[in-house]
């Protein structure tokens, strides 16, 4: 029994050690594969491999760096008066197209909420969804149309429930006022909580350690600090 307990404790401790690394590598692989969708067309259109000794990996790195530099320059330009006028004109043109304006406006609003303190969202709320006893983070986008209020007989709010970790997708729910619980949290904090899938730096991840058998990892973590 002692051998079985020791093996179990060692396996769980090893699992805790390996799992974060495995998940990190998996996420990085997803990010790299997603990034290659933008990098490879640049490599092919500019024929960068001809200038990197036909080494595709080097060409991809050069293309990725070029994209990052270009985005940084655009961001710098967007902060200047000339850039604000230019990109403002582009935004006004996009807003003319019916379907494109909705998609563009929604994505931009979500992106702005991650970095700016002022957003078009009214606040962060907690709602019981998709069932009672299970809560989801929501963003109040405004009050519901008068027709909805007349039907329900009480104030109703439009609440957007973003997906995690991709907040550009989600669903709109119309909830009565008594089912919307306002949180003491900024929109930026709420969005970052959604994007990071709840991994908040202010709260260390101790749940996995607490789930271990008594004494399973005490010696391990004590030794790791030495």
C-alpha cells in the first residue's frame, strides 16, 4: 500500500509538472499555425525564399518580423493627426457597407475594450447562463427596445456574452433587470478575464495543488525552492 501511495503521489506531482508545459506547447502550436495563414502568403508573394538560401523557416521569420513592424508603424501613424484623418475616413467608408459595418464595428469595439478604459459597453455583469446556478460574464450593450420592455412589463437589458478565449464571438441575450448582477469590475478587466480564460495573475493557481493527496507534493515543492 505504501508503494502504491508513493507511486500515485509521484505520478500526480509529475503530472502537475508536465501538464502546464504540454498545454503551453499546444497553445503555441495553435498560435504558430494560425500565424502561418498570414505569413505564408507574404513569403510566396514576395518570394523571400530566394533571398534566404531557400530556407523557408528563415523566410517565414523575416515575413513575420516585417508584418509586426508594419503593424507597429501603422499604429504609430494612427496616433498622429494625419493618420487619424486617414483611418477615420476608412472607418467611415466601412460603416457605409451594411453587413461589413456590423462586423467591423463589433470587432473593433471588443479590441478597444482590451486596451482602452473608455468603451461603448455600459458595464460588466454576471448572469445565470446557460442554466440556473451556472454563471457567465456578460457585457451590457444597452437597454432593450421598447417593444421588449412592453412585452415583459419591466426594464430589460441587452447583454453580450463573449466566447472565451475569442471574445469577438458570442451571443446576445435579453435579460430582465433583476437577472442582471452588476460587478465591481471594469470592462477592460472583464475582457481580459475572458481572453485569458480566467487565468488571473492576482489569484495564484493553487487549485491543482490542493487536489493532491496529503503530503504528495510538500517535499517536492520545498525542494524546488532550494
